[in-house]
C-alpha cells in the first residue's frame, strides 16, 4: 500500500495544516476553526476528556463530502463525522486531531414512498424533524433513542431505544445507504426492495461502524403506519425479579408490546421528584401498546393478567394522550431526573445488554454492587431487549471518584459478558467501551481490523474508535 | 501478501493432489472421491452446468473444519461448503476444482434457551429437523424457504420464504455465528444478547456471504412461540393488480399477516392439476394468520374487507389443520406442479424482488414478456415482500431454447432493477446472478471484493461465486 496511513496517537501536523488551508479556500465560512465551535464538536458525555478537532466543515451535498474526503485522503488527515453530538462514548473525539464533518446541513428528505412504507433522507435530519415531515402521510419512523439524534448518527451507532422491542433497531430499519468511501466515490449499498440476497450485506456493515468505514450521505429507511390507537401505563412490582419475569412472559406470549421499560425504585424516586409525579417508588414497568382499539384492548388485558401473576399491585392506565405524553416525558427525562438526585454531580450513563432470562440477575447483582460501594446509580432499561442503563452519579473533578466510577463500569461490563451479554446494547463502542469489546469478541476484532484496513487503508475515517 | 492465491478459472493440480492425499490420510472413509458422490455435491438446478469438486470431506466438529481449512490454505485449494444442495444458482459448483465440505454430519442442537426464545445449532441441521426437535418446547423456527434446507445453507444464502413477511429473513433471525476463518481460527461474531452495538456487524457480513468468507460452524437463532391458532385460506382476484393492491393495503394497515403468497393463473392451473385441487384459475392469494383465536379472527376479518374492496369473489377459509396442510402442501409443491405443465421439460427457477408498489407492474410486464416470446412460465411470489419467482419451462438439451431462457432471465432482471428492485430476493448470487449483481450495485462490488481479499487473501473459500 503506497498510501500514507495515520498512526495511532500521532498528529500529522503538516497534513492537517495543508488540509485546513485547502478546506478554507474551498468552503470559506463553511469551514470553521474557532475554539468554541471545535469544542462543541468534541462534546462528549461522561468522564471521557474532550479531544478537539482542528476544524469543522459543513458540507451541503454528497459531492461536497466527496471533495472533503479527497482532501483528507491527499493529506492523510482524520475525518470525524458529526451529527447532533448526543453520542455517549466519545465517538466524536479527535484523538489524532483532524476535521469534524458536521452533517447537519444535509437534512433533506429526498422521497417518501408511502405505498412501500419507506423514505430516503440525508443523514443530518433528526428523528423529530423526520417525524414532523411525515405526519401528514400517516407514517412514522419508530426508532427513538431518547435524544433527538440525527438519522445518520443513529445509523452509525446502530441506535435503538424504547420502541426496539417491537420495531427493531437501526439494523432492522435501514434498507440501503449511500456512503462516500476512502477513495472518494459515493457508493450505494442496496436498492429499495424490502429484502435481498444480492451479495455481502454492506448496508449492515456500515450501520454501527461509527463512521470508521466511510461517511453516510443518504439513508433509505423503513417506515411504519401511525397506530390508530396507542395506550399504556405504569405497573409497579414488588421486586426487580417480578418485573423482569413479567417482561419475559409478555415477550414469550407473543404480545406485540411497543414499549416495555423497566425503572428501578431509585429511578422512580428521581422521576417523581423531577417530573412532579407520585408513582410508587418500587420497580416499575412503563408499557405501551400500539394497534386498533380491539387489538390494544386485547394486548393490555393479556398483559394485565401476567402482571397480576407476578404480584403487581395493578396497572395504572393512561389512555388520554396528554397523560400518556406526560408519562413518557417523565421516562425521557430520566437522565435529568437522575442528575437531580445529587445537584452538581456528573453522570456516567452506560449501557449493557443481556439475554432477557438473565436481566433480573444482572440488575440485582448490579444493585448489590452499587450498595456495596456506596454509589448512587439509578437503573432504567429497555427490558424487552434485556438492555439497561446505569446512570452513575459521581464527581468528575475528584480523581478518586472518577476511578471508583471506572471500576464500577468495569465490573458492570464483566458481569454482562459473563451472562452471555454485550458491553453495549445501543450506545456503541466509541472510545469508552474499547477494552470491553476486546473482552467480548476477542479474535473477531481481528476480522474487524482486517475489514477496516481493506476499506480505509490510510485510516482517515474516525481513527481511534471501536478498536486500536 | 506472501500467500499464494487462487487465480480465477485455474486449477491448482499439484495443490489439489497434495490436499487430497492429506485429507485421505486424516479423514479415511470420511473423505470420498468417487464420481457419483462428487456429482451429487455439484448438483445444481436450472441450466448452469455442473462443475464437480475433486473430493468430498465430511467433518464432524468445528475442530475438524479448522483442520480442513488448514490443509486447504497450505495447498491453496478451494473449499466449497455444502448443505442439502438445494441452492438454485450454482452455489456449490467447483469451477476451479477443490474440496466440497459436506456439513451435514454437524447437526447437533447445542442449547435451547426457551426463556430467551433462542437456540444454538450446528449448520448441518435442517429446518424440519430443528422444528421437530423444538416441538415440545412450544417454540419454532419460522423461516421456511420451501426446501428442507440446512440452517447453515439458509444463513449463507440469506434465505427467507413464505413467512418472511412476518418473521423476517435469515438476516433478522441469526443472532450470532461461529465461523472458521481463512487463518484456521474459529471466531465468534457476537454474544447471545438480542441486540448489540458492539463493533462491526460481522454476523450479518457472514449471513449471505455464500461461504466465500469462511465456514460457519454454529448458529445462534431467534425462535418464536408456536401460535395458539393458525388460520388461512385462498382468495381469488380478477387481476394481478387487484391481488397486489390488496397486499399493499394489508401491509400498510399493519395486519401482521404470517404468509401472503401470490400465485398467477397458470400457477393455479398447475397446482390444481398436480395436487388435485379445484380452485379458480385466476390470480390468487394464499394467506395465513398467526395468533390467538381473537387476534386471528380480527386479522382475517380485516383482510376480508380489503380483499372485497379489490374485487375478490370471496375468501375460502381453512381453519381445519388438515385442510390447511393440504393447501400449503400445494403451495410448497409449486415447483413440481410447474414441472407437470410440460412433462420432461427443465425448469429455470429464478427470483427477483421489487418495492411492493411496483410488484403489479413488474409481474404484469413479465406476463407480457412471457406471452410475447411464447414461453411457459408460471409465477409465484412472496407478495408481502415484493419477491416473486418465475418457473420457466424449457428444453435444456436444445441450445436455442437455453438461449431463449437466458435472454428471458436477462430481461426479467433488468426490469426488476429498473424498478429499484434487486436481482435476487432470496436465492442468492451464486454463479447464475453474477452479471446482474454487477448491474445492480456497480461500485459496491469493489467494496465486496476488498472485504473478500481482506478476509480470504488466498481466495480458498468458494471461489468464482458472487463476483469474479
């Protein structure tokens, strides 16, 4: 390979300077190097220190992305694709410097094919913008990771969230992509047919690749009909195990529950305080059903029976849309509710995912761990998928507290892996989960590295993420 | 790269001889070189001429697969993984010679995790064997490509079939794999969690790779609860367009139909003749609903209304299990029914898939094409996915008729691609669809080639398939 490649941890100062000059000449005001804007584009949650890019470029078309890639390749300079900056594991950091490629001006909807339940969009549109656009068509895009993330970012981190138990994750809802590859071509990974056996599944290779294999320039998405009726409510249980067992039986019974979220007692307390609610402060499921009036009634009746069998003191229904919105707003504000438990504390928000039969064990063992170490760490989970989040409150200015937080994350990941789980159900690897991915997949990482080298031989795309 | 690589179209005689001697010494009777067994392992449907391997080896464990790969790599000899031989596009041919690796002795079930609705099996188990094994658990594996294929072959071709409209394809139902890679390691692609954002999606890279990237040694599958109630029936329509429009509205309405199969008038005639039925010989949907008595009743009532709106003369129900089995047996025997239309004729069974809004157009244009060229070619489709099969009857001993058949396939694929479709919804590329994949994905093929070279630098795994 005659191309120069980026070495881990090294900054190519000459290349960066040349690329900056070329980008400034080509993009004018749409290339920025001020510290504030660079800091904003390295914004990262949790304890991972920010590593600023050397500049931020704002392309407005796939052709411009191709030009940017050509400049980066010619100068061996990293490119870090950027959406809304809501990723949690340091995905947008620039450990070797380089250029942040802010995709948010590429937010067009190219087409909506209502009969086929699909659409094609640019990566910079957010999920809320897309759903606003779609409203009149009677369709919606179901994936909801909480944050109003960009569709490109959601594809790149293989996002999912509350609705995944019914509608799947980004892997299941991206039909095709166009991607600008390291050689500066825009490549289409698939056509618009709902299924295909035509060659390697490049679509799903780029979904979840965290921008390390190319820059996504358009995304063909599956859509769903907006349900005629949505109903749901909250259902308190005596213990985490009871709540988890109710979830298992719900899934096993084939009830097509749209959302089934587990909040532990501390999270319920935080939500009550933060959102002015007065639910029982005990392990609770937030549940939602989609369908028509008949099917929703049938699903909820069936669920009610299951919940009662596991000692629930009764399901509190919210059929009223405003009440329902208030309930889910409380769920979506879980992060802010967590923060309110210790004013001024930082939050380390991390996720793991285990087979659902192990969810109760994993959460219970994590509770014991939290108690044994005197931590404050509410838990909220997408229980139908076996995926849960711990929001660990800590003092990010105190090295000892940071070390305690890191040690907790290590134990949490080791626990999930020991239960045949994964170190991340939906946040992705970024920088924060790199050691746990090594522990999880071992030799498979070599295959990932081989694929990375084959598609990005210089290593210009988001270096220092997923694997070293 | 110091390794020797296989050149397209060339036989490495010395390497093959050495590998044969080594395999004979190591595997004794489990390595066979007789012509009959080699011919059986190059069995291929349609007009693609058989290309026999030089020997067939029957491994019984992943460790033995590792040994076989080591021998092939040391001698630069092709390995062609083999299941039941039901693939349709020349997937198991040996254009450069080499060794067929018959996986059918590796047919164990390692574990069934009923609470998690998953299991882990070896690749040589067939879908019927697996479902027999699972029966007492109340679970089943839903993917049904028609043939009693091996699970490994189904994963390798990204198979789907009648149930895919509800349960997805192999891509959606394989949770994890172990694969022996070119360097002789057995690598696990994922853990058993239902979702993960942990690095590149190697699972879906190997699903559909047609044995060109490694040899699958175990497969973790999602399972489903056996539905309490199954009902269905047949529904005749005046025209293909009416039938397709009923399908579109069914899908758009969110009716979770389990099967919705389109048979054209000629296929209905063939099925009536072959299976002793007396249905109307007009475009017809075979439909099936899964659920409990309430939900199945609701789905079928809703579908009935839609069918009536599109001029159906009425839905003929079969709630009786024996009657239902007879109906679906007729559907599954579509291939043999096709053959019965012209005794002695060969069948070219090919598939394409288009967005469902284009299905009626694509089938109608194909009917015109068939009529204009005086062909006999019944059509049967997985209408809910926009996927359909043409069973073209022709005389495989007559060069002119073979040329006519090939020209028809070219027009069919061009038509599907012009409608944003794919050249194969479920059969795979093998040898037969290679030119159409090039037309479909263009530059993306270069990415596939780069991935292939990175994971199989010598080109030992099933060379001459998918792309040249």
